C-alpha cells in the first residue's frame, strides 16, 4: 500500500527482524502475515523480495481491531521457538502444554498491554496511562510470573536478563495494570547495557518508557520511582530530578534494597563518596548476600581512598563469583589507573567482554593485547584505534573511548570530534569522566563540553 510520508511520523523498521520485534513475534510469523493477512510491508525497489521496510504507524493501524483474529492464529512450533523475537522464549521443555491461549498472549501483547511493543521495543512516546485510583491488586498468575522474572533478574547474566524480560512481558500480558511488571521490565533494560551487550541507545529508551508507565500506574510505588530515577540519570542526564526520584523511592519504602543500591551508584558517579558508602552499606545490611552490591561497595571503597579494602573485596568476589561481570570491570580500572599493571587490566577487560557476549569488545581486546605485546602502550593505542573507529562510525562502540585513544596519540581535534559524538549519544562515560582524559584536561573545547554536562545534571 502507498505510504503517505506526511502521516508516517513513526519509526521506519528496516528488516524483517525489526518488524518481528515490533510485534514480539518470530520473523516467520510476520512474513506469513504479509502473505495471508495483508501486513503492510514495503520493498526497496530493485532489490528483489529480501530488502524490506515498514513504518510503525502503519503496523499499529493494521493491528487495530485484530485482537480476536490474531488470538485464533495459532503459530507452528518453529514460529513459537524462533529466537529473533524481542524477548527469547523459555525453553518449551520448561513450559509444557503450550495452549492456544498461551500463544495468544504472545500474539497480542501490543493490544493487551496498551501498545507495549511500540512503547518499549521502539522507545516511542505514546499516550500515557492515567494513574489508577488506589493500589492495584495483581492477578495471581501475573504475580507468579513477576516473581520468576525477579529470580532471573537477580542473576545478572545476559541469558538470565532476557529470561526475566520473557517473564515480565508475560506478566504484563496477563495483567496490563500491574505496575510491578513494568518496573521489572525497566530494571532489565537498565542493566542489559551493563551486564549484556545491548547498546545504551536501545536499552535506555525502553527502560524509560516502562518506568514512566509504572509510575503512572502506581505513583506510590517505591520501585517505580527508583527505576525512573536510574534511567533519568544515566540516560536523560537530569541529575537533580533523578536524585529527587531516588529520595522519593526511599521515603516510600526505606527498606527497598535497590533504592539504596542505585542511589549509591548515583552518588559515586557524583564523587560524593561518603554518602555513596553510607547508601551502599544500608543496601548491604538489607541484603547481605547480594554480590552485585558487594562489587559496587568494593569499587566505592577504592574511590573513597580505602583502596586496599576495596581491592581485597573485589578480588574475593572474583574468586567466589567469576561470572559477575562488574567485578572484572572494576578490577580492570584499578589495575590500569592505580597500579599501572596493564597486562592484568587487559585480562580483566577481556573477561568482561566475554561474559557480556560483547563481540565488538572482544575484537578490541584482541587488538589491545596484540598491540601491547608488540609495542607497549603506544602499540596498544595504535592497534585498537582502527577497530574502535570502525565500530563507532558504524553505530556501535564507545565514542568516548575512541576519543581517549586519539588524545593519547596526540590527535587533539579527532579526540574533540568524538567527544562531541559521545555527548550527543549520551554515553555514560561523559557523566563520570573520572579521571578526565589527561591530554585534554586544559583544553578549552573539552572544558566547554564538561560545562554542558554539568548544566544538564543540574536539571
């Protein structure tokens, strides 16, 4: 069908994978829908049938009024198990007896959850839910799904976070008015850019959408305010607003572990070390067994000048919990910045990339190690530079780290250019920038960028 470009203000989806992600379904399913049900998909002229695109507005219009029709459209087993959907399915062996109703829950999440896929998978801003009068009593089955999601979320591996997304999404389909499931979804996306390889520009908008909806559904939810606080700081860079949200969460529930924990990481990024340690210790008292809290505490101790304590705690965690990726990141920082033990730092960062299944990170690790072996630090920087530049220029990788490499090699203008890109992309390193890039410390353009960051943080 012809596309009216003045009307199509929504996102263009440039592959079958993105179209399938819009619906939370398999690619095979949406291809069948195009053939059998007139799904509005367009083709790039002259490229045959393989190069396709679609517009989110057209897909949303097509979906309207089709809940019953699609609920009766039972997919084949290979369509159910397709791994390309937004949230990977739990193994069929773990969920025997997949019924038509269970399938329908995956077919129409958009309709049943109030444009959930558009709102969360694409990060679009649509009309918001009105706050509910009184506290919502969750559906019993949705609550069970939510608890399963929290179990996997606590494990903090990429695989487990995607399993958690699966359970939280099912909970939302079962009960679209339950704020807790939206909080769980927001928390998954808040962590996937740290413990997985999902780009921040993809993860954070989804987290923000889910957290905003949770607050609107239940403004008295401490968890909802906490999740919103986290993404407001790390993505929107509104430091003052984020701190108000953190304090609101703690006021609503002084025993909410995640509120004290994430408020501590916010304070640490602000170099408010004493306050950060106070909050992380409160979180530890509430949940002494949490390894993620212990890892952040180890780094907070190190930043606060209690370096031997912090390093000892992180080493102990690395031995007992080698799959916790944040420990490797922190140890890499310490070995590089304080101890100048570059070999150990590179080894830690390789483990970090491998645990996150971060293929671009592994490519950089290879380049760093070979360059360092051949020519020390200068060799490392020269070796990693083309890999970093190729990744950033193609829409992945860290523009901030590329800028730091250029600066280390004495290429000031290129460093400033990519720092501006890091600023535009809201890369988290621009928030902390501790220690600052040494070669640019007194550069006027660099200082201007830092001032712009501080202006945003005051909001």
